[in-house]
């Protein structure tokens, strides 16, 4: 009996260990796929997300291979990741996200779609990181502009809080992300960071253990793309001001009043608009 109990314990330990290893492989694979999808949306100049859009983004959601199928009624689902801009322009560690939803209307077919969502407001970032968010209900969503010369000066649709980019395989009619839910994948977050009960807000604040190599690679890719965008869009240096400074600079890590800096960039008065010349 003791021998049987010991054998059972060893078997369960091996099974659980293999399960954890498999889970880690799945989260790393999701990160690697998301990184490849993001690179594909920024590496082709004619179909790329504009640099000024990346420069102004509060956050990004990348969901590879969203599966959509419909005959009148439709449904979609996918698993991806989200990262948010820090005040210094760097990116947070990624949070794991599930995308799902249904639709009704003129639509028929099935397809696999890679999706990138550019989050243009703090409200959207906070809503998603809070647990669950509905596109079209909690935030307006519109197809984003493409190409290095794309502009949003005169098109009102680019005032949307979420700009979507997608690339599809298959045949489908009537695609829309209205009503799609974005929800934090708590299980994947726990697996990836090795902390039971970890919150998305803790990950975004950097209150986690050491992220995996895949998580660091994903973050590095975002930082490289946005630093390139900032360099490309940077205006010519302004002449040095001759007037005396009004006040001493605030200490690093604090705003002018001495309070801690915000988690996200300051609110853009015209989300989606190109930066001023």
C-alpha cells in the first residue's frame, strides 16, 4: 500500500510538472505569435500603422488568429496580449487578454484574422485592465489609417478611442468588432508570472517577478517600434528660450506639484490626431 501511495504521488508530481511546463509553453507561444503579428503591421510601409499613431498610443492589444465564423449569427474568439505606455515612453510587461463576441446581420463564412488594437485614451486602458471591456459600448472603435503618410486631420472617425487593424485569411462578409469583449486572462497571467491571484494592474505597475524571455522580447519589440516612430516624427529643435524659467524642475519621478507621475501618459486633447509640427 505504501509503495502504491508513493508511486501515485510521483505520478501526480510528474503530471502537474508537465502541465505547468505546457502552460508556460502556451503563454510564451502566445507572446511570440503576438510579437510576430505586431511586427507584420509595422514592417510594411504601404500597409503599416502610422508612426505618429504609435507615438501617441496609450496601449496596444495584439491578438493573433482571431477565429470568426457565421451564418447570419456569428461568433469570434482569440487570445492575445496587451501592453501599456509608461510616462517615460517605455512599455509595461504584457498582460494576457481574451477576445470574444457575437454578431448579427449580413454575414457568412469563416476566417482567421490577426488583430492589433491601438488604444488612444487612458479610459480605454484602465477599462481593459480592470477586467472586462466591450468595444463599441465602453469605447468607440474604428478602422485605423494605414501608411506612412496617413493623416487624421479631416476624418472624424479617427477620433475613436480604439483604432483597429486586421489582416484576414479566408472569406467573410460583414466583419465588425462592435460588441467584442476584451477580458483579462487571469489564468494565463498567473502562469506566466508565477504569482497566484496576480492582478493586471500589478503587472502594468511592474509589481511582478521576473518576466519570461518571450515577455521581454515582446516589450522590446514595442519599444523599438515606438522609438523609431518618435525619431521619424520628431520636429526640428526649437531655438533656446531667453526668458528665465518660471520654476525649478520637479524631482525625477514626480510632476511639478511633487505628486507621483501618472501610470499613463497625459490625456491627449485630440486622440488620434498627428502631432503638431
